[in-house]
């Protein structure tokens, strides 16, 4: 008698399949046979029993079942094919189908699905087409809906866009037709399981050892920092690295649209925005959370990303005793970052004079760090800028470090060096207060190219 996963239990109404005819000439194609074999395996699985098994045990049980049914149906499968099919079935039941192996691969940073048979991955800063495929559009739709349902949201034609977060913290964006012309489209920004240190950044070529030391001093001196860069340039990774220097006795409030920060301190309060429900009610914005955070007695406020009118509240927080606060912003240069902050403040504070906004920026932000993903795939810090002051109506910026590209090596990796300014920073008194002024000066003298 054929077996069923569940110690002989068989789902109600499912009879053992009849023995396959011996003639091989009339057998369908291999893909059709595998599809048929998949369906037979699923019909033998007892869901109530499957959910009680650990993944490793389930994989071995499913692999055994695949082999038995293949023998019954006279389907020729080698050991690797049996293992692959069993893995696909387990991923469909417990994970995200064909995407699960990509999620389990720590070397992959982004997964971008442009349809059932076009799945791109980013590895080491380079984007390539993966060999992974969905069976069909319905399979892709099923995985997308499973992701949305897990976070209490829906995705369909009437609600064709959704942002979600996987159990491991990875960020997900889904777009359905009719907005997605060749969709559904699925984008996953994976959550790094290991925190990056400054030593690793130096080894990866993301910064020099002198710049890494300056960033360490900036974190210890409780400077207010804005990290600027494009999508996927490494802003959140850099913020996580700097945050490791925060004293464990400080109370930190983090505010994010989708939680990505990996703070190691014990006294962390994590806040996340909420979208409106189907009736259009219940929305909680970043601005709401920033205002509430000011009432929670934080030592530092860290905003995952500033996108709109909450920029004004961020500046208020930085300028009202919450030194050492940080945030990120999308911008091409540190000069553009200042302009973007000004524009976002005006979005929520109409009628506020530009000079008043710029004065607030100068008094609130100490450093702006620009990060970029270059064509060789390396994410580099390209500018470390001191927000030095205001001359007339112009914000004065001083590039303490600026990356200069010199050329390209034989292996395609960019070559360059940092141009360094040793002028007195606008926050010199803060460095002196924390007794870090000499360390700052020594780090600037120890510039490595």
C-alpha cells in the first residue's frame, strides 16, 4: 500500500492512485510528468501533520514520498531530481516557493521579480538574471498574496500595491496589474543577518581607515548625522554601523516605515508607521511618530528615512537636546541633501521663510555623509561634509573627505583617493567637550590613499 506523510493518514476522499501502465511510448513530456508528480505528492500530504514537522524532517519525508510515487508511476527520476522536487514542495509549503533558496543565500542583497520567468538578483553590487523560475503567473500571484496576508494586508486589482516585511525583516514591495503591465512585480530588499563593522567597510573598499576612524569619533561625540544616497547605496547599513558606537546606557527611539535597523543596545524603542485600512482610517505617519517620540524621553532619535514633512520634526528633535540623532535621505550629493531637507520642511510648514529653514538646518545637522554604489559594484562613502554655517542665505558646507576617482584597475575595480580638509570643523567645541579633539586631528593626519 502506498504511503502518505502523516503515518498512514490520508486526506479524506483521496484514493490511492492506480498503477501506471507499463508502456512508456504513451507517456507525456518530462515537464508534464513532473507537474503530475507534484500534484500526486500534494494529494498525499496531510496538512495537519506537515505543520508539526521541523523543516529538515519534512524535507526527508517529502523526498521519500517523491521516490515512492515516482516508482508507482514508472517515472524515471535520479536522486538529485527527487531531492530538487522535494525541496520545491517544501519551499511552497513553508517558504516563498522558488524564491526561498535566494532568501537563504546570504550573498544575495536584492531579489527583483519582473514576472514568473524573469527573476534578477544582486550579488556583490552586480545585478544578474537568475535561473530560478516560477511555474506560471498563478504561482507567482500565490506567493505574493501569501506575503501580503502574513502582514494583514491584501494585494489584488483593487489594491494593487503593498509594502510588507518578511519574518526575517526583509523589505518587500509588490505591484499587481493593472499597474504592473508585465506583472506581478515583486522586489525584496534582504535583511542582513550580520552587522557590518568599520573594519569590514575598510576591507571592502567602502572607505579608508582614516575615514572610518573619523566616523567612529563622530558617533562617540554625539554628532547629528544625515546619511544621503540613492536606493541600494548602503545608507541603512552605514547607519547600523555607526549606531554600534552608541553607549548602552542611552535610550534610543527608532522610527521607520519598514523596520531595518539592527541596534545592539538594550534600551531601544522601535516604532513603525501604519498604513490606512480599507476604509481609509488608522494611518500613522512618520511625522506622528516623531512627535510622539519627543514625549518618550529619548536620548537619541533615529529616523530610518526622511521623505516628507517629518523633516521639520527631525530638525526640531536634533535641535532640542537629542544630540547624536541620525536619519537618511535620498539625494545625489551632500549639497542636494540640504536642498531636499529644505524642500521637505516647506511641504509641511508652508509659509516658513527659506532663511529660517536654513538656519534650523545649520543649527541641527552637524555632518552629512554621502554614499554611492559605483559601477564596479562597490558601495563607497564619497563625501563627509561639515554643515559649517550660514553666509547670507547660503548654507556653507565643508567637505572633510571627498572621494576622487583616478581610474580603473585591470579587474574593473575603480581606483581613487580621498581629498581631505584639515580645517577646524564647526563642531570643534563638541569634540573638545568629549575629549575627542586630539583623536580627530590625529585621524586626519593618518590619511591612507
